[in-house]
C-alpha cells in the first residue's frame, strides 16, 4: 500500500509545526518577560502603597489559580 497520498502531507505539516513550536514558545515567553519587567518598573515608580496592593493582588491570583488547578486535577 502506497502512503505517499494525502495523509503523508498531513504528517509532514505536523512535523514542521512540531519543530517550530519550541521557537514560538520562546518568542512568547520573551515578550511576556519584557512586558513584565516594564510593568514592574512603572509600578515601582508609582510608590510603596501601589506596590503593596499589587503584590497582594498577585498573591491572591496565584493562590486562586493554584486552588482551581488542584480542584480541576481530580
């Protein structure tokens, strides 16, 4: 049976996407890191009270995501 038909092309496209996937994850991660650094710098310039509020909100969000992850895991 010959496998050089339509199905072979689909496998080739999936293989190409599999090679590019780590690169795009790296690009997205770099962009997120740059935005994070810029936003933390701007927040730090605004003062101590805003920084404390931001840290509390971030801690609550992390705890919330962790709880949701544990609940949805089972």
